[in-house]
């Protein structure tokens, strides 16, 4: 994520700053099947990282170490990122299908 | 363990005593990322289109441009700290360790510089929408 998402973020900004042609190259790659695969994977990895990070914050202050609470937290961290990824890509694909792009 | 002798520290043995600052900055940037990246994802989803004109018009507004720059700094600092720990944990040869941390520093600084320059160029009207 630090490498692939970082490079994609830089490419997106640099392409937008370069001009419409460079940006359409970026968009063409991003909306190819490979682009979707990487995009969906990164979305999931990102929210997995974020959820684990929030769990770390909670545990850093010494909370949630009881066995049941701890296990519940671990389950939430596994399930919620999948749901968020699903919701985000349903939104994006619906938007693209409507021809908004 | 122990703090070692002065000579030992000169030879690179023992702690550099930067550990707790590394740990703390990792959490400071994590908190920054949490707010800024959430804003970023929600904002992208709320954009009417992902076309060039829409993206450039969005980035050009001051509040968006500044938030994007802060996001870039926080994210690239955070990933630099995180990947440094991976290198330190898994690259055992001293030369390789130095090489990869150096490479990581170059990547993080160059990547952030390119991203920030691009945001500023758009924000200062250097790109025809």
C-alpha cells in the first residue's frame, strides 16, 4: 500500500497537473480491468490498515484487553473493511455506469 | 542490552535513543491520516465526475489544496516511519539496511515533493481546466 497506493496518488496528481492528455492516460489505466483490480485491492488494504490502526489506538490507552472485547474488536477489524470496500466500489461503479464520467 | 559504553555507541552498537520519538510520530501521523484520508475518500466519492476539469477545479480551491498538502505530508511521513521498521526488522545485513533506508527516504521525500508541487501548480492556476 505504501508503495503502490503512494505511486498511484503521485501519478494521479502529477497527471492532473500536467494536462488533460496525461490525465486521460491515467484514467484509462485506472478504469481498465487491471486498474479496478488494483483499486479494489488497495481500498480493502487501506481500510484494513485504518481499522487496525484505530484498534491500536484503543489498545494503546489500555482499553479492550478483556478476552471477549478483544475478540470482538478483531472480528470488527476483519469484517468492516470488507463492507466499506463493497459500498465504495458499488458507488463508484454505479456512478461510472450512469455515464457521469 | 543496556545503554552500552560511549565507544560502543560510536561503533553503532546499542540504541540511537530515537525509539520513543519514532513511535510517537507514527501515532501523530496516524491520527492526521485518520482525519485527512477519511475526508479525502468521502470528498472523492462526492465529486460529480472524475474527469480532468472536475478534478482540477476541485483541487484549485484553497481549502482542498491545503488539506491535500497536509494529507501528503502526513501520509508520506507515516509510510516512511512504517517501512523503516520493516527494513530494520527484516534486512539483517548492515549495508543492506543502510541502503534500503536511504532508498526509502529518497522515495518518501521525492514522492511527497512531486505530489505537493502538482497540488500547488493546480492551485495557483498553472493548469488550464
